[in-house]
C-alpha cells in the first residue's frame, strides 16, 4: 500500500531549515521525499499548510509497565524483593492496550523506550517499542535496548532495611555484579564447546552478558552530580557502555560532561522537586548541555509526566533558552541514537519507518493540534 503526503512543510530533524516537499510512503517505509511526486496508485493526504515531523520518541519512560489509575494492580515497573534483578525483562510486564499508549500515539509519540524503574541497583532490561499494537512482541523496535541501573536516593530508600542504606553500598553492589559477570563470561569463553567446563548457569549473570560484551549500555538513573560521576567512574572501570538518565544537575557540571561525551536523557522537569537530589532541577539543563555539544534527549519518565506532553517539555526547554532545532532533535533523532534505533526512526529520511506527525503549528506550543499521525505507514 502506498500513501502520498502532499505539500507538507518538512522538518526532517537532520537539516536545520525546513522545506516544502511531498512524502511517499510504501510498505511502511519512507520511499521518497521531494517536491511534486506523482504516484497515481497512492492514497493522497493533502498536507497544505501543515508541518511534517518525524514521530516523537521518548528515550526514558515506564509507560505500559506503570499502573493506570490508583492501586497496586497494574504496577509492574519495580521489584521490591531483590535489589539485584538484571534478569527481569520489560517485555514481560508491558501492557500494550493501556489507554495512555493510545493517547501518546495520537499526540505524535510514536516510539517509547520503556522499562523497569529505579528502586533496584540493577532493575532489568528496557525495550524500545512503537505505541500502537495489541501484542508487545509485534511492537518491538529493539529488545533488549539497555540494562537499567540506579544510583542515588531511590535504591537507598527502597532497600534501607535490606542491605543498602548509602551511596557506597549501591556502587559496591553494582561493581560486585559486574565483577561476577565478567568472570562468568570469561569462563564461558574459556570452555568453548566443552559443556563440562562451562560455569553453572546463573540467570542474573546471563542477563548481564550483553552489558559486559558491549552489546547494550548500562542505562544509569543519576540525578545528582556525585551519582553522575559515580556512574561514569564505574563504566570506565569496567569498560562498559553507558547512557546517563535524568541528569538533573547536569548543568552544574556541563564542562565535565562535555569532556566525557556520554549521551544524556534529561528530565522529568515538569514536576515537583520531591526529593533532595532534585533541588537544582530546571528546564535550562537540556539547553545548557546541548550548547556544550552533548547528545541530549528530553524525557517524560512517564507516568511522572503524562507521555503525550513530551513535545510540551521540549517547548519549556526552548522557553528556558534551548535552541528550537536542538529541542526538536531532543525528541526525535537524539533519543533514537540514545536507544540505538536511529537506523529505523528519529528522522524523516528515505528507508526509515514511516512514523510521521502532521501538525498545524509548532508542536512545542500548547495551541498546536496534531492533525494526523502515521506509525509504520499506517494512519493512527
């Protein structure tokens, strides 16, 4: 099936300047972007006067795992019985038909990176999924996407009576698991095809193999400067990949972060400073870090901020000094790079998934309406 979007003002998230063009969708992919495309067998969508954007992406959310409404039932993003749970997989708790996913899709959020919360030192694997579908397996863009780990107040608070009452304990538990995982991997490789020499199977250490082998990053929940630096210190110590999540005090150490160069997912900032490590929270952070040349994504941490307000968060960052094009990239191509899925989503380019949002104005403004959304080339 073919669809032809005519006369849109294209904001492709790659070129700073927008341009008028047609977009041809074929078999769920962007087949062509140029002026005056003729295709007689395509369904035509007149986008005259409308803006075309790549589908918006949230690099850090808990949508589909957090509960909907009030109460314990449906809350599946934190495990409180074990502080080390790398073997948990977001896909097993993801609920595709929760109403917030439909709301997000209609608001133009077409891909989300979702997974375990931050109660655990190691919480399990995140997934990148499209926001429409009935079965998680059919919505996956990447699984696993990253391994969640957490620093700061959350592990301390959740496990203060169960072996973790200070930041040093949190770091020590992560180091211990990484040491064991590297030793486990070393023994597996040394054994080769000889099953008798392989180490006893360990589900948790098996789950850590993609991390120690450099296939996925540690996705490090870190708000405060000291936690950000501890995450970096441990990543360097073990030679593993790392993305920094929340980065609430990142603006206080912008030069240091620029020198390190790790991807930063900033937020949620549209919320109260509910704990000490959020006392310096500001919407200025993403703009300051972007100006230093860092790859910055803006996040909602949904359901902390409802998923559909991702573009609004970008708008508030612009209001606080962020360059508008940097803000657009922070909810499109940058989160795609952050998640390792930029080959499929994040920009309007030929060959990528036809995730396209048509609006009647700038998506950062509350008066703007989303007029049409395509996910995998299908109209939502």
